[in-house]
């Protein structure tokens, strides 16, 4: 039940900011989010986390490739 405390307000704000119409919010919530603000909030947070994780991993990959080409291994 604790997850509802976090996800419900995020889902509520997300849907109302995005659609701004009570009927449209109710329709989208019913069709896409199992009629739950908590599901909408959870999906939004998981998507945001995935984007941040992808960016961080991409930065590490670019840094590793740069380091390999900038400082190639020394010959024996």
C-alpha cells in the first residue's frame, strides 16, 4: 500500500497536466492505466528511470571508447 502514497499523486498530476479535461482523463485512465492513478504514476517513474539509466550508460560507453582511442595499449 505504500507505493500508492508515492505513485497516486504523480499519476494524478501527470494525467491532469497532460489532458486537462475530466472526461479525457477518465477515458485514458480507464483504457491505458487500469483505471488507476497509481499505475499511471508508476509507469511514468519507471519510464523516467529508464531514460536516465540509458543516458548514464551511454555516457560511460562513450567515455570508455574515447579512452581506448585516446590512449591505445602500449606495445611490449
